[in-house]
């Protein structure tokens, strides 16, 4: 067997009712800070389950509901203020990627006492005392419940920064697919596209080994038929999508993401496209680009999708974006030049299997719109 490395310190429980049933396994401190967005935690029913679980364990809690989409550092420090004022010693993140990622940064800033001015320059260290994080995902895309990444908008670079560290893996992830029933359809489309891009970028990553590839291809095999059903308004098995999203998260926890995410961040920053949608738009062009250096991997990815070529993938993405009501006005040449600069600057893109030229990056953007 070739070289292999797999690290996942997150204990995963999945199934209906797991938040209440497993309360004794995840109440990891004396006082919890529950971190959520404005509405999803209530709407999904997850917040009530978390509260009941904490009460049954006699653990008091405070609630910070100030996380918006694509959270920035101000939201992180607003949460830090509540955590410190309340004396919370563990964090329960209940939400999509935005609340889960903000919660990770809050846990680090509180634990390692990181001043605001050093937030984007300090790197989380192995011995930083990051507060324990429990993750209850309410979307099915980011896989943040099983990754060591916290993606925070950095207005200074007009993009997103990936803060990551060993303590950012949640200690426990609790997956109950009933919470996905309240997801608006467009968020379901967007987040499924995010999960698919994690799986595809993970398989193409130079860090992908046999285990990560097996998990990535399995995630693709599960996701694509569910996404086809979603595109045609048929019944979608949310538990399957949630499982595949977690698998894809386990893959990028080992491999990291790549060109698609790097190119998606400017689309989110400048075009305000939701994260998964921004990735989805780029997927077919990315597959074409990667086909030259990695034809066998492309064949295996297409095989897992049961697609003949990247046009089939583009067709699925197009239908999902229509369902999500996506505005796809083509970017101007000036915008393309602006978008292209950020990904080419990133180390992760330079270390990839094939370093794209500025023209190739712009072509991938053009293919998507
Ligand atoms: P999100 O930004 O967390 O949520 C999107 C919207 O959906 C929000 O309005 C949210 O409402 C709503 N929503 C979420 N769950 C819902 C539910 N069950 N019922 C009803 N409404 C619900 O979306 P996301 O795509 O999961 O997260 C995107 C973020 O994750 C981006 O910042 C991205 O960069 C990051 N990301 C992180 C990783 C990682 O490994 N850490 C990987 C990929 C992406 P509320 O505002 O009320 O919550
Ligand atoms: Fe993502």
C-alpha cells in the first residue's frame, strides 16, 4: 500500500434524536456558549434539543446569535465578548458553516487570548488552549463539523482567510438530518454543490491518498443522484446528503481544498454569491482543466458521478442554479482580472498538481457563467 495518513479527532454521532440522547457524551464543561445564526437554530428545532440536553446535564449556557453568512472578524470578537463575560468553557456551534466556523475562531481567541490585531497573522498552535467545540450542522455542505478550518472574511484583503489548527476539529459532531427539513431549497442546492466540490477537489489534491480517494468517490456517488433528484424536484434523502457532506468534509480535513475554493472566494466577496454556489459555477471548467494533468482521476470522478463528461456536470449545475434562482450575469473582463488575482496569490494553488496560468483561471470563470 502507498503512504497513508488519516487524522480525525472528532467523535461523530448521527441519527434522529442524537443531540438529546448523547448529551452526557458531549457536555464537556461547566458552562456552554451556544453559537448560532439569527434564525436557523430555532427553525430547525436544533436549538431546543441543545437546550434540553444541556439542562438534563445541569449545564448552564449563554447564547450568542450574532453570526451572519460569511462571518467576519467583528462577529468573532462579538462572540468572544459574550463567552468571556459569561465564563463559558466550551462552545456548542449550531448552524451551517458560518456559525460553525465563527464558533471555532471564538474558541481559539478565548482559549489562546488572541488580540484582534493579531487574528489574521497568528497561526493556531498545537498547544493553544482552544475551548472544546461541539458541532451541530444544520446545512449539508461545508463539512465543518469534521474539519480543522475556520473560514473568516478578511475585509483587508477583500477575500476570505482560512484559519486552521489542530484544536479546531470539533470534539464531537452531532448529525440529525431532521434539522435539514427547514432548509430553503436554494440553500440545499448551494450546500450540496459545496459538498460536491470538496469531494472533487479533495480527490484531485496532491495530498489525496487511497483512503481519502475512496471516501471522496463515495461522497460523489451518494451526492450526485440526490442532486439530480433535487434538480428535478423529486424526493431528496437528506440523511444521505448529510452523510456525504460529512464524508467530503473528512476528505478535505486531510487534503485541504484547492483551486475551486480559491476561485470561489472572490465570487462571494465581490458578487455576493453564496459559498457553495460560487464553487458549483466553477466545477465543470475545473474538471476540464484537471483532465490534462490527471486523466485517470478525472475518469474515476466522472465514473462516480455516472457522467460521460464535464458537460453532464455543467448540465446538473445549471439546473440546480436555476432552481436556486441564481443570477448568472457574465463578469466583465475587468472583473475577471480582479477575480483572478486572489487565487493565483495563494500557496495552495501554487502547490497543486497543475498551476493554472492567468488566462486558464479566467477561462474557468468564463465557462461557469
Ligand atoms: P450558512 O452561511 O451557514 O447558512 C446559509 C443560510 O442558510 C443562512 O441564512 C442560515 O440561516 C440558513 N440556514 C442554515 N441552516 C438552516 C436550516 N436548517 N433551516 C433554515 N435555514 C437554515 O451556509 P453554509 O453554506 O453552511 O456555510 C457557508 C460558510 O462555510 C462559508 O463562510 C464558507 O466559506 C464556510 N465553509 C467552511 C468550511 C470548513 O471546513 N470550515 C468548508 C466549506 C465552507 P442563519 O443565518 O439563521 O443561520
Ligand atoms: Fe466549501
